[in-house]
C-alpha cells in the first residue's frame, strides 16, 4: 500500500512510541506484584510516549498545532492543521497488564480529520487511514462487517467508571441494546474499539464522555472502511460532544434508534 509523506510521519511516530510502551509494559507486568503498584510508572510511560510522538511530528511539521492528552495544547502558526494525539489509549488495561491498548494519532485539516493511525504494540497491529485512500490493518485493506440486523451483531461500548460519566444513562442504553444484539463487548480502549469496527471485528460501537484524542483517529478509520460514524444524536459533532456511535449503514441506524429508546413503563 502506498502512503503519503504525512501518513509515513505519523506511522513512524506511532511505531517509535509503541516501542517505548512495549518496554514499559513488560516492566508493568513485573510491578504488579509490588504493594505500591505500577501507577506512577504508567503515568511516566504515558508522558514519555507523548513526548516521543510530539518530537517526531513537530520535527516534520513545526507549524502544525498539537493537541495531546498529557500536555498543554500548542496553537500552530499554520492555522489549518492540528495533530490530535493519545499516546496511550487504554491506560487502565496497560496498568493491569492487559495487552489491549494503543497509540492514537490523527491529523485534522480545517476542522476535518484527514488521516489517522492507531497502533497496538502488544499485538503489533498497525491501523492506518487517509481520506480517500482506504483503511488498512498492517497491509490488509479493511471493510466494516456486512451484518444488517442487530440480532446477529456484536456491539462494543464504553462503561463509565468511578467518577466518570452518567451511570444511570448508560445502564438505560445498555438495557435496550443488550436485549437486541448477539453480544456486547467492553475492551477498554475507544481507539481500538473504532479500529475493530473498521476491521469488522465489532459490528458497531457506542460511547459517551470521550475526549477528542480518544476517537479522532478512529473516526477516519471507520469511514474509510465504508462505515458510518456520528455523534450520539446522529450528527457530525463527534469531537465537540464527546459522543460516538459507529457501524455499517444498517447497524449504525438500528443502534442509533435502540440506544435512544425511553425507559419502558
């Protein structure tokens, strides 16, 4: 597959950060047995990965803006371009030695996501997409799953945890969705959830209370794999609202309807 110069820069940054995270992940597994635990170590690993990515991207395109989870936003002099980066999506998984986490890098041009890279170093899975160029897992072209009805579908979601999100609202959504589908999964990484939709592993996915860096790269992956992505109201304000709902045309439509059903009397 041919990649643009910009996508190559993003891939190299993701791979370099992924190598650093792989080393730290091995150390986290050793730290699990200690009383203090690996929490502080993981925070350092997260910040180190972001520094690697920021250095790589800004070295190549110093005028672009930069929005990352672990640092202050940089307003670029370019004005039209911005990197949106999550150096470690799936921090809780990483902290507990679960190999489902990833580096997420997106490029925004004039408020539209035009390229995305998600890399899971534990599984050596590299997801890439450019607007109009398709979506790929390593060198294999991706297409969203073709299932048309929810009763055949496996749907991913995010579960709000301690101090995060509206638990009651989520339980209502889950109540409606799980009664209609073949299965519900919660993997703990929004970036990889969207990558799995693009790869056809999940038929659909929804989640609330997200940040732009959690989902920016995944949005273009799903769209370039032939899928539909919207905010929770079916609109395009995904990054602004922090809500996302994804699937193929049929599953997206059905999931949107089911998740909005009112509580039955």
